[in-house]
């Protein structure tokens, strides 16, 4: 359970208290910028009480924050004067301006053209509003000098996945909404809601949120940033031509020399979202070891008759042809990666294509709309988290003996093929490597919900990935959408992280960082030799995607590299 506002106040008792401001102490010039009555004591008391009883952690929403005339002028200025830059990483896609703190460096002419935005920024930065936030949230003093604020617009496909906002000295996160047309209500079906997650235990958010805050004109949402607890996300915007506009930012702990400063106040035993993802060290014992004896170099020379008979029951015969395998091997050895289209034989693929499309239509994943949380959980499929690093449906390791759900049965059989000795031998021939262990699963990435964030190979050596993608593709338009990568579901490999970036900052995948990107294919096997330190993720599948990304994803361990002993001279 997240700390209550009373516990937060208790943790700040050794700092200077933030006293309530008398009505006559509030500057009229500041008060006029906000909605009538907002800064008065009855309003403060009501908001504070709402924060105190809020779950899953202290938060509130204020239905009307800003003077209506001012906000409409801000809205007009933003769309007529500002330029947005689209930013995309494994965790988000958003259109954003620069930090509004930098407005102080504008020329008089530039600042006059953004006079309403400058007015609003200064009101939110004001001592009066900062102390209002401190009082109603119970978070303690806030820095008068360090604040972040930017203008964001979420257009169709934009989203922000689960994270806790724990970066640097952030103390309170806030969002002021200006979605769509000021004179029209924003339909929650358009998406873009702020979602708040409880925790299973500290640092581990539940797989699904318990609070959803759809955007509304002039609505203000804020919450206390709590390491290990303040997990949240922004639902994808699925509507076209109706941008979800907002001003978003953070108040910070007091900085050194400021009233209420306490050294290391922001420090916590909790790891940031990104640090949690990167913390684990991989070892041999995390792989299932083959029960047969280790392979030797002869295994790379060719397949036995027994292997061919077994593999022919499910693999396209072209990928069992000796001459064609030699071409694949040459490409893989040269490039450390190869993509094989039409990998399953026609009979098996036609069967899988039919049952996966049927399942997606049942769950309404073929319609461009946000599906409810929990959709698709049936048969052997259950949600796999934690959403701080991943979320998708995973097929149970063992199915019930009388399991009838078609996709569960078919994908269980397909998964078993990837664990077989015959497929191990096929991998040895194609890669000229000697797999000694494996781990993997059958997955279903649901539109509007599922993804994996970038995780790093920490095995200490290369690992071989084999991923069979079976994305829902009922027609050629669907194929083109998946191939465009505009609808997510693609798999991306990124270069090892270098430098001194803040470990809580999520990395973007620009042309310099991406080593390999493969769109979600239908019946396509991807083989990749993943070096130590290389990162990999499956991009969030848009609610506008043609359907779900189904796949079988395996990693194969290789013999540990032995250091040659130096002989004495």
C-alpha cells in the first residue's frame, strides 16, 4: 500500500512547515488567473480531503483550474504559434514542445506573441499556487526555482506506458488538460486517459489500473511522486484529428539553499522504472538444459533422416532443403541475423491463421478502439507483467488435460516444437552454433495494451533469439500496416547503452541506436545472435493495429566461452 498523505506529512516534519495562506494574503493578480474560488479555503479543504482518501496513492483531479478566458487564449496561441516535435521511444510516443522554463530567454517580440502562455506559466510557477499544491497534497515544501513544464499533444497513436516518474528531485506531477475543441466534450472512447496502478508490493505495479481519469477541458490532475508506488500510464489516443492537448510538468523538492531543503530528500531504496528493468543478471541456470548430450561440431554439418521427418510435420519444406539451408547459413554467419518468411508449412499456418483471426474478432481487436483491460484472458492465456517492464498474454507452461480453447492448444504444440531436439539440430545447422539450453513462451500482444520495454542481454556472452511472429493479417491492407511499423508490434534491437545518461531516462531508438527492426510479420521466423549488452523490445501494439501480435519467442543459450590459459614461456 502506498504511503498516505498523513505519512507523507510525517516524513516532512523536520522541514519548514507550509502554512495555510490567509485569503487576503493571496495576490489578486495571481488569483484572477485561476478559476473563481479555487484558491479559497473551502476549496483547499475539499481538495485536501479528496487527496487524503484517494487510492492507489495520493492524487486528485480539479474539474476547473484556470480562468476560462485565459485558457482559451492559451489554447489558441499554442496551435498558432508553437511547433511540436514527435518523440518516440520504447515507452512513449508524444508530440512535445521544449521546456516552458526556457521562455525567459525569449526576445520581447517572441514572448509577446505567447503572452497568454507566459501568463499561465507564471501563475502555475507562482508562490501562491506552489503553496496551494503543497497544502492540498501534504507533500511538504516545493522548490521555487526548479520546475519543469512543457506542452504535449497526443494525436492518434500517441501513448505513455507504465512508469513511476521517479527522476531526480521530482515531487509532484501535474497535467492541465485542453483536449479537442473547448466547446465539445471529450468522449472517453477517444482514449488518452491517465491510468493509476496499485502495487502488488513496493516497486511492482499490478497488471491493470484501478483509476482512470479521462481528459476534460480545464481539468487538472496531480499526484505525489512516490518511489516504488506512483505507477501510472497514459492510454493511447485512438481518435483521429482530435489532439489531446495538455500542459504537463513537475514541482520539485527544495534545492540546496532554499527554504525546506533537506539533503538527499529525494533518495529512495527503490530503483527507478528503468533501473528495475536492467537490474537482473542472467546466468546459465535460467535456461532449461537439453536432456541429451552436448552437441559437437558435427551437428553443424547437416540434419539426420530422423530430424527431417520430425521437422517436416510443421516446417515449410523449403527450409529443410540442403542447398537453401546453406544460403541461409551464409547470410546468418555474415550478418548475425536472418528473417525467414513462410516458415510454417501451409497446412499448419492456415489452421493457426484461422483460429487467431477468430479469437481477435471475438475480442474486437480488429476494430480501432480501446479494448477493456482483461480482454483475451481465457483458456491457457493469462496476463504477464509487471507492466513496469512488460505486459502481454502468456500461455501457461502446462495446459489443463481437457483444454478445448483452440489457440491455447495450437500454440502449446507449436511451443513444444521450439523445445525439441530436432529443432535444436536445425538451429545448429543454420547458425553454425551449438545450443545447449533454451527458454521461451507463447505470447499474444493485444492492441491497446501490450508491449515489452527494452531489456539488455546480461548473460555475459551472446544468446541466440528465435521468434516466430504470427500477427493477425486478414488482408493485404493489414500486411502493409504491420510492415509500416506505424501501428507498433515490431521488434527492435538496439546498441549497448554507453555514457552517463540519467539511468531513469528512457532511451530513444534513432537511426544510430537501432541495429535491427523487424515489422510484425505473419508466419515469419527471425533468428538473431544477440551480443552481450544489446537491448531488445517489442513496441506497444496500437489499438489501431489490424489485430494482435501472436508469437513464439525463444532464447537459446550457447556454450560458455572458455578463456584460454596462457602457458608459461
